C-alpha cells in the first residue's frame, strides 16, 4: 500500500511539473494572451497555483477537499470565457454569463448545504466537466467550420481546445468508473483508477504544450 500511495502522489506531482512548464512557456509568449485568450492564461496560472496548494496540503492537512469548491468554479468560469471568445455566438455569450452566475451560487449551496465542503465536490465536478466538454466540442466544430480550407491543427487554439475537450471528457469517464469501484471497498482498485487518470491527464496537458509551441511572434 505504501508503494501504491507513493505512486498516486507521484502521478499527481507529475501534473504539477507539466503545469509549471506550461506556465513558463505561456509567460515567455505573454504578448499573445490578449482579449479572450487572457482567460486561458489566467486559467493556467490559477490551476498551477492550486495544484501546488493541493500537493502541499495533501501532506499537511487531513482533509483538503474544501479547495474543490473554489478551484472548480474558477476553472469553469475562466475556461468558459475563453471558449466563448472562440465560439463568438451571441446565444453562447448569454449562456456562459448565466451559467457562471448560476454555477457560483450552486457551488456555495453545495459547499454548505449540499455535499459539504469536507466531502468531494462530485456534483460540481460532473456539471463543470459536462459544461466544458460541450463548449470545447462546439469550439472545435466552429474552428473546423471557419477554417475548412486550412489545417485545423496548425493553429495554437485548436490544440488548446482539443486538450480541454480530452481532459474534461476523461474526468467524466474516470469519475464514473471510480463511482462504480467504490462499493467494492478495494483501495488497490480505487488507487489504480486515480493513478491512471492522473497520468492520462498529464499526457493530455501536452496538447496545451503543443499549441503553445506553435505561437510565433508576428
């Protein structure tokens, strides 16, 4: 079990390393992150800070699940506004504004009167992942439609959006698998699901790196 726990923590730390690399690459190209793209920069920096806080508090606190009730709404809002800027449809603008307000209120309710801030924010994670999967899927469709005569993945934004789509789709799938595994009360199975999810997410983060590497100064 000590080996499994160590591998689980290493799988989480691997994400921290990739996020630090992403932030470093983005800040070296800070001239690119203007208008709606600034929301992706804010998202990357916020996630990196939270991932480091998670890593530290996992070793110093008995329970750090309360962080989910801040992290997930922030993630939803920043990525929502980034994807809204790509889609550029009026009804999506209204949808993102409304969803951001409603979700913030839901997060407060769920933290204090729902699942509770001492428990995993499973409802919030599912809603956020479904929302971001929908927006990123629509963004990919819009990008393809607008650039039908161009190579879709020659553009940085396409890689960023594809990364978002893969990450949040995988969260839905792995949270479902984890839920199926919980009744068996087998720590080995549960850790195997979490470790696989962490390493897969680290792999998907390289889609962000690929997109950022395509950014060239005009």
